[in-house]
């Protein structure tokens, strides 16, 4: 599910975090920050002004201590006995994740999945704008006419990426076409790839890659269903990010 | 991205893991086990017979110590200086995750995303079999005829689930329809839900839920692109599961 190409491994943060690993900030810590952001958005919408480590992590079964540690990594936001200011913390975290701006995204692959992603509300309401949808066969029709984006030929990705300031590519092609799609994305100068194809891709150093693997979620659910409903284990607590 | 309903919080593993949290085994530890399984499958295919914690974690930037800790949680599989037997470890982990059998899955929502998932090779090659595809409007056509599964009316889910031994449901409907889909899945007696809709769902205790949130991956990529390409940070190591 999770894999990022290393740009440069280096131990410069070792003293700060106390870890013996070389990671400056871990991918999973960043995932957790994204979760805190979702909770903060909800709290802000509810008119809540102050919150706590406990409240931020509770929904996701993340301990207050882990929340404090994660947020502490980026600077001391909370005050003992007072907590966090919802709006201010949200703004700070958005800035840290680089989300004070909109990121332009190209989807390569205009089949079912590519089109589903192009129309996915979760993306539409995010800081990520689907700015181009491309395919090797842009003329293929799936009998639906409501897509707002024109489907472009993959060969125009370099110009389109440049014109529209696209920095992230999503691969939504079948497995055997994934490497071609990755090559096109890299050649067009994009810096990061979210890969939905069930295949590994190779990219040069400096390009970040996440592989989305649905089956990991299913395996996780299977574990809990198996333990509880097939093996009768009653003390299962299927929760908790590390 | 990650949320599981608690079945029963209980501190019975406290002594064993040394954590003050109540979690017996964390969702993220299980995600990592799924990653080790993928690596083991590759190694086995390459004819490799022995492996090490380092080799298992390297691809995913997980430290050898973390690999040892994760595997140790389920029993002592490795031997100091000798490592792990690839085939045996894989079998053991498959058993632990409940993957010595096939799990039947129903997809609720036969739009673009539901159909894309129904045909996704990553699922087809897994231990999860898409056994039913259902919709409120099963007659709707998207101009494509190659789906092998008949699209059924959501109302028949209880019978179909019973007949086909379906235990896991995937929600692939638009956000506003997600709760209805969840209610149908729960009413049909399924035990776990993978929710692709950009909406929160409520389920009774005892039903496990994972929410898939694509934007978390994108936020993570944006962080690294921002740091390296916009802020010129050169010591970024965009890797590392905790």
C-alpha cells in the first residue's frame, strides 16, 4: 500500500526525533496528520474553538500521547491544560502539508476507474484538482456523456502538464500498462504518482510514489472478522493506529 | 483513511505488549504484515528460501527492528543469525490473517467505481472474491457489456449474502447514498465494510469498517513535493512506515 521512493536518506533529524532511523518524518505520521485535519475541519464546522489531543485522536483510536508526539514533531502547538486552538492548529497543519494552495493532478487512464476518480466527490472537495484526464485511446466511449473533462491523448501530457501546472499524476490503467503510464508521467516532469494499478512501477530518484492496494484493507477486515466471528475471540479491539 | 469500530476495548494484552493502549494488535501492524506477505510472495516466486527482517522491511522502508517486533507479536518465527524460512513464514502469516480461505465480497453500487472494483485485477488475484454486485437501479447501463457479474437489486442482498456466504461489503455509491448502502449491508448480516464513498457511515457495534480516503495519499505526496521542489529541502527521506 505504502511506498515512497527515497530522495536522499540522511540522518540529520536523528537528534531531534531520537529515532535511530533516517526518516525525517514518517509517511504514517503524515497520514495521521491528515486524519487530525479531518477532525479539526469537523470541529470548526461545529463551532468548537478548543480541542485536546484526546479529542483529536479518539475517532481514529489514536492515543493522546501519539497525537501530542505527532504534532510536537512540527512544533509545539498545544499548551498544557489548555489544549489546541482549532482554527489555528488547522491552518498550521494545512501549511505544513502544503495545502494552503491547490494541487493540479492528471489522471492517466480514462477507463472505469479513471472516470470514477475524475468524478469522485472526495477529490472534488479537496485541495486536489483533476486538471486532465488522458488515455492511449482517448476516443473510446463508455456510453456516458457527463464527464466535464475532455479525454486527451496521453502524448499531449507534457504540454498539458506545463500549461496547467500539473505536478501529480494518478495511474488508473490496467496492470500491464502501468509502467508505460509511469514513464509518460515522469517524462512530462510530474513529481509524484499515485498508482492504482495492481502492478509495481519503476521511477527515477526524485519522483514520489504511493501504491494504492485495496486488498490490504480487505485483509485487515478479514483478520478481525475471522478472529471475532470464526474463532470466537471476544477481546478484540480492532482499532488503533500505532 | 483508517477507522475500525471497536468491538470491545479491553486491556488484556497490556502486559504482553507493554503498551498502555488497549489495542491487542494495531491496524497498522496488520497493514505491515500484509506488506511482508507481498514481499514473501515475491521471494518465494524468485526461489528464495531464507530471508531476514531487513530484507522483508527494506522495500517498504520499515526497519528490521519493526519487522521483528511485528512478527514477534504473532509468535517467534525467526531465529537469530538464521532468519526466516520464506515458505513457512508466509503460510503462518496467511493463517494469522485468515487468508487460508477465500472471502466472499459484495459490492454495493454498480456505477463506475463499483464496476471498476468488480473488474480490478488486484482483487481478482487476491483471496477476496467479488461474489455479487448490487445497485438500487440494477438496470442502469453504462454502455459496457463485459462484466461477468449480473447486477442485482440491492433488496436481494440478504438472500444472496446467505446463499453465497458473503461476509464483507464494499460501498461504492455516491456520498449521500453511503448510509443507505451501509444499512443494507448490515441488515444482510455482513460483518465488515470497506467504504469508498466520501462520507462517514454509522454501523452498530460488531461491524468493522475501513474508510478509503484517496486524498490522504495525495496529501502525503503533496507534502514531499512541496518540501523538495518548492522549499528546496534536500534532506527529505520520503519513506518509512512507523
